[in-house]
C-alpha cells in the first residue's frame, strides 16, 4: 500500500513540474509563403522576424500574427505553410533572424 501511494505522489510531482515548465513557454508560429518564393513583407506585416537561412518567418504568437501572415501571402497570390513551436519568452527575437521595419 505504501509503495502505491509513493508512486502516485511521485507521478503527481512529475506532472506538476512538467506543467510548470510549459507555463513558462509561449507559443509562436513558424510560417513560410510560397509563390512568390521569398517575400519578407508578409513577415513584416505579421511583426515577425525572417530567418537568415531561408524563407521562414518566426511570428511573435500563434493568433493574429499568423492570420496576418496568411492573409498577406494569399493577397499576393501565394500559399502558406505554418507550424507551431514553443519558446522561453526571454528568447525574442530569435537568434539567426533579422527584423524588417516599414
């Protein structure tokens, strides 16, 4: 009986520590616009940062910034692909990126 109570306590402690680590993360989008092959203006509209190594925009969140990026890309005749990621909020802007200003 004591072994099972100890096991349950350990599992609960592990779940709490994992949840605490995830609570400190923010969700962001990683998007690209195809056709045209490269267009930093949509990333600028989304207030994101372009990755130095390709046509990838790192957006500040997964809500309005991704919607803005997709709308911009569609408006210029492109197609988008976005994935979601998680990061520590103190790591913004991301390394190996550059920002655009209007």
